[in-house]
C-alpha cells in the first residue's frame, strides 16, 4: 500500500502505521540521514546540525501530558541522527533504534563513508565502529544499512549473518548519480541474503546558504540536486513493491511475512552453499600487503 | 549488436566475432555447462556425457588441413566441460579458457554447487578447488563465474580482487525458478565490482530418456523446463545491453571499453571504501563454531 502524504506530520498520526509497524519506511522522514555538506568553499566546518532525532517526538495531549510517539502508536522507530562522541570528538552518521515501549535499544554507526564528488563525507564522518548489529524487536529482527552502505555487498551480508530479517537502508541520494543503481542494489541484497530490504530515499532538494564545490569543473553551487525518492521494499524472493513518488513525500505501508525468509532460503540454499570459511581465508589474504592476485597468463 | 542465428555453426563462421572477441557471449554454446540431471528414479549414475569441449572445434580447409577456430578467428574461447579427475575420481563442472593462439591457458572449477529441487547437482559435482583465477588474455583480463555461482556476491568479489575486467557467467537456468532474479544479480555484480559482466543462459529444453523427480510432490518428468536465454552484458556503471531472445538461439556482439572500469571505480570509490580487513575478520569469526551473532535486545 502506497500512501501519498501532503503533510509530513500525518505520518505519525496515521492509524495505518500504528500497531507493529516500523517507521523507517517513510520517504522523507526516515531518510534524512544528514543531507548537508559544505566540504569546501567557505572555510567553515561542515554544517552538522541537520540530524533529526525523531525518536524524541511527542504527542501533546489536551491535558498537557506528552507521550512518546513510539508508545502511542506501538511502533519501532529507526532514527538517523548526527552523533558527536563526547570523548573522542568523532562525528558519526548514526541510526538509533527505539522500540515500541519508548526504550532506546541501541545504535549503529555508518560503516562506509563516501568520497563521491559533492558527496564527499570523509571530511566530517569516520567509518563506523559498531559492527553490524541486529535489533531484536517485538516485530522482527532488524538492521540498518545506512545510505552509501547499500553499495557494499559485504555490509549487507554481515547483517544477514547476524540474523536480520528486515534491513532498512535510509538514504539521501540524488538523480544523475545513483538513480540507475537504485532498483538493483537493495533488491539484490534481499535475494542474496534471504531477508527483506527497505530502500528509502528522501524527496526534494535543499538550498544551502553558502556555495560549495567538489572541484569537478562545475561552477560552485548551493544545491546537491534532486533527491529522487522512489522508496521500495523487496522480499527475499526478489519481488518488490511499487516505488514511492520521485517528487512527493510518501508513506509506504507493507505487511511482511517473515516466514518467507526461511522458505526462500530453503529453496535456494544460498546460505548453505556460500562457503564462508573459504572467503574468510581469501579476504584475509587479499587484505595483506603481500597479496598476489590469482592471475593466469 | 544482437545477431539472431538460425544455425549454430554460423557462430564460429561469422566475421562479426572474428578478431578479438570472446565466444562465451553466445546464447546456447557458451551456456551448455552440463544440463543433464538424473538425481533419482532410475538408480543409474547421473548422466555426465553432455559436456562439450568446443575449444577442440576445427575448420576443415579444402585441402584437408584443420585449423583450430580460436586461431582462425583470433578469438578467445571459454569452454564449459565436464571434467573427471583421473586421480581422485571427482567430477567437476569446469570452464576451460583457450587463448587466441590455440593454447589452453587454464581452467576454473565451479565454486558453488546447487541443491535446488531438480537442480540438485550435489550428487555428482563437488565444490571447486581452483580459487578465483583471472586469465590475462590479449583482449582483457577475464574470469568465469559458472552458473549458480552468480547468486554468490563473494564469488563475484574475489574475481574482482584478482583483477578481472570481464566476468562471464555461463548458465543453464529455467523459467519459473531463477528468471525473476536474472536481471538483477549479474547487473549488481558489475556495479559492486567495477567490471563488465556477461550473463549467459541457454535456450530451449531437452528431453531425457528416463524420468526423474526431486520428490517435490510433482509427477516424475523427463524435462527440466524451458531454458529462457535472455543473455545480456552489463557495464560497471550499471548500464546494460538488451537481452537476447527467450526462445531462439542468438549471438550478442558488444564492444566493451575496459577503461570504463577504472573511470567508474574512481567516481564511486566502492573498492577504496570497502574495508576488506574488517570483513576478513568478521567472516573468520562467523565461520567459527563459537560464533555469536551480534544481536541487541
């Protein structure tokens, strides 16, 4: 079911998402992982103040009582934030998971940091150090593959090995860059790993106060480009939902039968036949300075 | 360029594929990796006599001289065969690479063996022990990901780490089983690994003399089903050719600019950001009996 929304606040008030749904499958809200980048041009540090913590959202009752939305709607919230480590001063691209009782279960820090033109995040983010956690919610075991991490099959794999049944991929990515890959990567991950994937991208664009450029020969500009939305969910057998709009905020509500994960795994046997020990050894070798590729002349 | 062919013998005689082309991008010839399976029902060993060795094909000149086709057409041949190891008696699903001078460069044995209903090959094939070789031909560095190996992202990855520029995936796979995945997996592999992939599937069906069944409740039968062809090539940026026919043999001729591999890698940086040492360690841990998945309650 694809529900177009005009007012984003409706997302949290819609009965459609109450009782056992995750909120991350939301076109704009769940994908706003940290859109702002000023990597050059003004000498100031990158703007890092756009990380929203929707988990702290409240409903104010007529009597003034405030109730966390996750409790109000019996809903797990996946909340992308900017996290600054007080001890090390490292800034992380982090997703926090709050369960349907309002408890912060934990967090995951983005494993793979892009250096892709204007999407060079390496000046303010470091590679995550939280591994590949899977959160055991009442509604299923979930994991968060943050944004650029969707390009990395090994990232998807480790969430699977840790037992994920649904992997959310909150993204902020633009047309002309990743759009040709959008329908392929999260879908392949669902197939390869025998779980559901939720590919989430924001919609629209933002104008920044200062010009920036990645030195690619184009004039300095104040916008990244159009964030093309098109969020969709894929089942482990490769079937997928229609995508949300490219130009309008939307809400995608889907019922996922998690039994399908086991059924598909038992048909295809990708996990049983994947020979992990061989690849553990191969990747260990490939990580050594002394590695010599296997080439035949 | 997609060239329909009526007579398979034309494949080797077409000037379109002379001078620097690989022959594996051929709908039927390159994909006939070993179609016959009799896993139960008659008590006889699986029929294993259908492995063709096209590399031994010859042209007979009017004077009776025979010239290997790979020399005649300056062409590298990827030739799937059935290989029986004389020492160990193991049967392998093997692809042999013959260079354009008629020299056998080497071979690769299929790494991943399916147990998928009628495609249960585990009674007569073992998992390959030749690693992930890359063959340095005059026209580019190539590798062979045999059939079911396309479902395994780690298999694709290792060919990439060993330096493959083009990876061929000769397959024999049927409608109703893998067809929904066909357009996704090889395409994702090209994107993730920054090389070209050639997804090759045979066309048609075969009738076997004895009935077989995988005990799935369906009546015993003498056919696997329809091999749906649909071969295609994907570039590292995710663009792809049209597919060949689902019902007719065909020849797909494409010019691949291998410089695109480096260009795309430099734009996206997937290789630079992939954190191999972390995953070498993670897969090593996941391969241990003592492994405990990273789960958060």
